[in-house]
C-alpha cells in the first residue's frame, strides 16, 4: 500500500454518519453490543418505549438464525452460504454456526454499511478448512452481489441464500420481490432460502417504526405475513413453514412466545 493511502476500514470510518441513527447499530445496541453511538442508543430507547418487545424480537431473530443455519448446515448438508445484509457481528454469526458443524463451509457476507466494513475483520475469521469473505455491495444490485460472491462460492453446487431482516429496507414491495427472484434464480437445484423480516402485525411496533423512520434514518417497511410469504413462491417450504421466528423448530422442552418477526426455510427443487 502506498504511503498515505488509507485502508478500506479507515476509509469506511470517514463515511460513518453519527448524527443519524442507523438500524444495524441500533440492532447491535438491543443485542447488548458496543458498536453503536449515542444517537443510536437514543433512537433505540425511544423505539423500546413504544414497543417494549423489540429487544425480545432482536434476540429471537438471532436464535432463529442459529437454528436455521444449524438445520441447513447439518440435516440439509449445505456447505455454501450467501448472507446478505450481514449487520454488525455479535454472537454466533453465520460462519461460526456453520463451521462448527462443517469446518469446510464457505461463507460470503454482503453489506454496504461502512461500519460493517470497518468490522469486517471480525467477520472474516474462518476454520482452516473453510473460507469466510466479505463483499461490500448493495442489495438493490443483486447481479453485482452474485458476480462478487461467485469468486468464492461455486454456483453449480447448492447454496444457502440468507436474507435476514433486510428486505424491509427496500421500500418498494415489487422491487423487493424482484430482488429476491433474481437472487433465487442464480441458485442451483438443492439450494436453500433462509429469511426473516419484522411484520406489520402489531400497532405499537408500527408506531415505533414510523417514529424511527421520521428521524431521517434509512426506513424499514413492515409487511404483512402474506406479503412475506410471496418471497417463497416456487420453493418447497420446510416444516413448519413461514411462522413467527420463535416457533420455527424451537429447542426441545421450551415454550416460546411468538413475536412480530416472521420467517421460514425453503428448498429450491
């Protein structure tokens, strides 16, 4: 590197806006992380005052990721993962769960958040047998994502496409469906689609989300379970289908309470 040239992480620092709350940083705050700023904590507290269940939703979402990746890497035998909308690293990230079960697993994380780029080194840990890489790309450009991911993943072999809590950031519903279709179309037979998003199933959550959107942050659209179901059209849903995340194959002996986050796992025939 030439003298005076900044690293990607240093360049990312200059792009971080700490005057406006950011969903990834707020989510990190709700999860007990430290990668957030005062503006995020304030927005997170205001959101929680209106929708007190939001921290439960955040943790339930991470537990859902752990269970779904465990199923896909374990029972389904998938060894390649394309995780788009990575967010900030917390605990039991996709590569950690997958490589515990199958050390040879290959994971590509995708995000376009400068703070996530700054923390990419934490995401890029891997077993010696496997690979973990990070792609700086925009969800609105699925072809770019696929091209870059193809440098690490073999798209002639099954891949798990993961869109976890990210599609609500695409404001136009038809565009969101189009992005999902274009990504799914690149997957070979035997691949899996793993997804969740928060839903418009609670008035308090809708009010809290509107208040957040009004801060000038990147908005997030709460959609109905029926709208979310359309993302799975043409795929084979794995039992129990599209449900509130805590109800997707909960740990034995537990009695989980449903939350306003819905998702499912589906296989491409």
